[in-house]
């Protein structure tokens, strides 16, 4: 699909979502220019304004027109709508097609390093990448992986400030319940998909609450110190894996070994021991329902999609490189990055394979100003 058609369609969708005021056309035009700018490699309004030789003030003023609540609502609507048709097609496909595409949900969080004192949601969080506590904003995501596509369903900033202490599991459970209900009202059963999450979320209460919502296909990454009691005795996963031989089996080429045992945390369950270079994972826990070895391994293979998505938001779409103050600014920056990602999805695979290649392709079309003059109405910005 050509760029002009995609921009026109996306502009129409945004206009329909923002049914307010007489100035919405100008607001949508500014947002669209910023989204294309992000894909072009311009990560903040100042850089966009420099390319267009206009004042950045009018761009910032337009972004302030939406509150944090409205930015979040717009973001949720766009992400869920992007996944709806794909999930309907997946649900109606044959068993063989569903097996090949292997749709699943991944739950994870990431830390966006920030130092500004006037920025919202900034706190001290543990960063898996830095291997230490850093100061920044913590972002929790529920991400859909289907075939080669990665689509976020819900993104939430988590705050340590406020009347009560923040619990990330509670945030995720509320988001999962809301997303499940949204799809159920439109004829899609989200509980038919498997869910994966890493060892940070290892908790019987969290797993049980997900199961109560209907998500019984769960895979949790287990680290070496986790204890499992089997017929051979009570040992850590590290000790169990040292005593068994990992082999390939039906439906999978990853060397693995299946164990049944009892965990002090989860009770009776199935554990799939496996080896992955450069990973601290020793096994996959299946606490809600005993999955087959190949099912557990395929669900965990999809989990890397959420890590890929975080990298795309940060590295290629510049998450964290826009200094917008307050809660409104935090949600505006996140929404612009995620909306730019959704705008790029139809182009990935047709004109470019990755976001980096898409940026290079856009730059080969001419300067950013040429791109904007061709596809946008600058008179809405007061530029002739």
C-alpha cells in the first residue's frame, strides 16, 4: 500500500476518534506530521519545527489540547482496533492455520530512563537491562504476537506516587479484565490465547487471578533457584536440570525435559526444563493447566516479541526523547510513539522489513519538508 493512501486512511481514523471542537482538523494534522516525523527520525517537535522552519510553540500548544485521560483513551482505541480484525480472522481460521500463526499474549514491563524533576511517573525502578535500580518511568504492556506481527493491546505508565502503593500485578490484572471484556463484546474470546510472563511475576495469587479471568494457558519463566519437589527429591530447577538429559521431541526442536512435581508456591504443576544460551531461564512453569512441551516452548518463544516491541519504541521511535511535562505530557509522548508504530505496520513487509529500513526508505523519498508539503495541509499551521 502506498504511503499517501496509508496517511489518508490514518488521518480519517484519527479524525473519527477525536469528535470534539472545530479545531480537530488542525490537531489531527499536527499529530499526523509528528507521527511521520517520528518514523523519519525526528523524535520531538523542536526537530520537526526546524525541518519545516516554523516555530515549535504551535506544535507544543496543539499537543496540550488533549488531557492524559483523552490521550490514553485514544491510544487504547487505536491499539485494540488494530488487533480486532486480525483476531477475528485468527478465531475463524482452521486449526492448522491457528497452529502456524500461534497467537499469544505477553506481559512485561520496561524502564524508560528519565532524570527530569518535572516529568511525571519518574521513580526508582529495577532495570533488567542495566541490572540495577535506575531512575525512570516504568511502562507495563500487554502485547499480542500473531505470526510475524506484534501489536500492543494495552500500555500503562505505573506510578509510585499517590495515596496508595502501586502494585504492578494489580495494574495488569485490571488491564487484562478490561481488554478481555472489550474483545468479548465484539465476539472475540481472548482467553483462548496463551499468556506468558517472566519470573518477576511469579506469584500464586497473580496466576490464580489470571486463571479466574479465564486465562488457563499460562507459561512463567522459572529461574534456577526455584524449588520443585519430584519423585527424585526436593531440589532447585538448576539441580534438576543438571540431572536430566535434554532432548528434542514431538513438535519442538529445542532440547527440553518435562517434569511433574510440586512447588511450595504453586502446588502440583508441570515444569519444562530447557536450555537457551544467553538466558538465565532454567524452566517454564505451567501452573494453571499442564501444557504439552511444544505448547509451552512456543508460548515462551513468542514472549521475546514484547522485548522486541520495547526496543522498537525506545531505539527506533525515540521513546523517552521528548521532554513533555506532567501526566498529560507523559501520555502524549507514549501515545505518539505507539501511534507511529501502528502507522508503520502496513508499510512493514511492503516497502521495508524493519523500522530502521523504513526510516531509510522515507529519507530516500526526499527531505522531510518535501514529504510534508506533498501529503499535508500546512495552512492549518499558518504556513503558506
